[in-house]
């Protein structure tokens, strides 16, 4: 086990517990809360929305009563929430949690938020409502694959890492291009101040403990089982209630969340109007496939954080190791001697 960097006692701001969707982060966080005084700061772009409970696997009221949770149910689904806003909110909340003598445990899988918290963000052009409306209209007329092809012409590097139906990211990349005349990949290539020293500081201030499966099939099975539980628990009715508000549409960031996007389209097509049948099964399969793709992207991003401490979430010993790793950071953050950690760490 590689132990946290020296000097962490003076600089620890919080511990990030990350991992792909359905890897068991929330359950492990509750276990940690039973062993150490902490508060959970959600790192999930879907949990910020009120009324989106079933399809986001939001912690239950009973779970939230066990330990304070933050950045959950803070926005209406009509609103947008950015990585920059998350970073500001999380920094402020973490300071408040530390002032109460508790560990800020940041739990979730929205890894752009983790990046913004640990490293800051490039000074990208601000969102432009008129350009976004223009792109939405073009997408409605031509389809997102056509806009993806346009992106490939002006910013091939960004297009290569986006799926042709990744509407939110395609829109943002084209928005940046149209507003600034520069590809998004150029903005990302622009060096941040601080260089390697800033990266080392991020590792010390916000260490990352990551849950990652050894067996892809294990995660795929959990994703399918969880979606089936959501559907049985009223996911479709939840989305029907949201649609009935009259102020939501499929292009909103909230409704682009994985699962919601696929079920919204299914409702548009009448897939849930009659008895269970092929159309409903097709929507289910599409939501599972989209969630698996999300998990794949999350794992790719996590593996780019070379300093992370990765543990097998499909192995009991690995989960024990993840718990121990968080506790080591917590102990050092309070200047206490750190105990030995156990459990196999992923290479």
C-alpha cells in the first residue's frame, strides 16, 4: 500500500471516494460514517436535482438521516449546474465540515467535478444561450450525429472522444467553437498555472480513493439489476410526473442524465403505454447500454489519475482496503498516527 504524502496533516482538505456508477460508493460511505466522524459531499451531477430520486439512486431519507449529506436536492430540474459552481460549493462546504471537526468525504462519479475541485478549470468561454438554442434547433432538424460530424471537421480531437449521440458534450464543444473560434481541445491543451507542483498539491489536499471492478461483468450485472430495481420502484412514473410539470424538455441537462434520457424517448414513443412488450424491453436495454458506456468513461477518467488509490469493488478484501485507506487519510488529517491498511490494491 502506498501511503499518503508526507505533510498531509497540514494540508488535507477532504477525501474523494470515487468510482464508476453502481460500484458501491454510497454503501461504503455509510460504512465509513459509522467508523469516523464525517459528512458526505455529493459529487454527482444528477443528485443536485429535486424530484429525481429513483432514476438517480439518490440516498434514501433514512440513509441521509444517518450522516449529513450535502449538494443533494439543491436545484430544480429546469436549472443548470456547472463544474465551476460545484468546485466553489464543495470548497466552501468542506471548510464548514472541517470547522465542525469532521472529515469531508466527497462521494460520487462525476469526474469533471473531481477535476475542477482538485485542479481548477480552464477559463473556457461562458455559456451562450442564443448559440445553445441555435444548436438545439439544428439538432432537432438534422440530428446529433450530423452535429457530431460537424464537430469532427472543426475539432477532430474532441469529436474522437465523444459518441455521436452525446448531445450535451457535442453541444458544448460546438458552442465553444462558435463563440471563440477556437476548438475545445485547444482550450484544454492550454497549460494551467502551477504545473507538476499544483498536481502534487492536489494529491495531498484532495486524495482520491477509487472503487474499480476487477471483472467488467460484475459491474455490468449490477448496472442491469439496479435499473430493473428502479423500473420496479416507479422510475417511469417518476418521469411521468416530471413531464407533467410542463416546464421540462428533453434538452435540459437534468433530462439528459443517463436513464432519464432513454426513458423520456420511450415515453415519447409510447413504449410504456400498454402491457410489457418489445418496445419497453428495448428502452430498458438502451438505458442499460448507456449506463455501461458511462461506467466505461468513468473508469477511463479514473485511470488517468495516476496518484489515485484504487481498490477492487468486487472483492471483500478490496473494499476493506478502501475503508482503511480513507481512514488513514482521516487520521493523518487530524495529526494522529495512521494505522496499517489492508486489502489488495489494484495495480
